[in-house]
């Protein structure tokens, strides 16, 4: 079994472009590159990773593909393309030549139009993804979950994966509305879920593994063992904990699961979804 970290990032820090990295996140206001991640993966028994875009430009694709090319442990890249562009099909045809480029993502969580994913132009882009065999990572906040349900229903043959369990309000302990919408989304069999990005939605200084159990229960009950995968969200996770802590809190939760279920979660599902 290959163990895969299905969600992490590389960047060369640029203060203006990366303004989302605010001063309370100073620990990640620096470069993070493959040489920084490799020892962490080895230490925690991971064989590979999937790097996900953090800048919305096609230059980002070139940067991440260049990071991936010399490193066998970087198994896949999730890039960015303008899904609303008239020439999106041509851009996707261009990207077919890069074996490690597996899919694309748009930072929907930051859009003023909360339902941007339902715009006709955006949906045309999603259809083009499907035609070219690419996956789509859904990055949203809980208020956008109903729109994600509509999107997934409109494109039943498109593989979607929900990033960061849709960023529930763990710090406040809010769960009910998110839980209902997650169950509705999980009913769409073309949608998978990354167990990632949780510590940054909790109290950064005082979280405990028990804080996440109710949310993990919802995710595993809704999606089942065949459509969930681990992601560290490194280095963003460093604002709220070390890499080993992020791995450890999920390992602790999974102790009650069978060896087969654990194997699927830690690697097999990611390999299947992204065709690694």
C-alpha cells in the first residue's frame, strides 16, 4: 500500500500575491518547497503526495509541474485554469500532455458571488474537465454546500473531491447545518472528501483531538470508507500544529477501523481518485 498525503502546497512566498497569509500566520510567511516536505513524508511513512494550487494563474501550473518533475514522491498536481474562459477546452487539451497534472481547483470560498460555481460559463468549464479526464477540487465554506450539491448533481460523471471537509466552524462547535448539507452532498456518488484542513478551523492554540470527532463521524458516516482520503494541508496546517500532530489526530480516530478501511483512507482512495 502506498500512503499518500492528498493535499499539500508549495510556494515561493510573495507578500503581495500571498496576502491571504496574514500576520497571525507569520510562521508560513516563507518559501515551502519539495525539499522541505520530503523529510516529513519519510518520517511519517508517506510514499507520495498531491500538491494543490494556491495561486490562481496558469504560471502556478508551470511552477508546480516544475516542482513535481524531478521528485517521484510528488505523484500528482492539482492546478488552476480559468473555467469560465472561452478557450478552456483548448487549455485543457494543452495540459493533457503532463502526466502528473491530475485536476484543477478554483478558490470558490473567496468569491463574492457565493454561487459562482453555478454560472453557465463555469459549468461549461466543468463539462470540459470531464471531457478531458480531469478531476475537480471543491474549495468552499459551509454556506456554499447547497450550491456544491447542485453542481455535483448537474455533472454526475465528473469526479469531485471536497477539500477540508468544507471548513466547518469547529472553533465555535457549529455542526448541525453543515452536517445536513454534507449528508446531502455525500449522497452524490461522484463526490469524494478530503479529511484535511481541520486544525486551522479549530482553536489554533487550544484544540484537542476530541474537538474533531463529531465532524469526523459525520464525514465517515456520510461518505463511507471508499470516498475519503487524508490531506495534511501542509504548510498551512503549521499555523495550528505540526505535521505529526495533524497525522496523529486522524490516526487516533481511525484505530476503530479495519485494516482495509485504513489502507483505503491513507492511500488507495487518493490513488484511485487522482489516477496516481
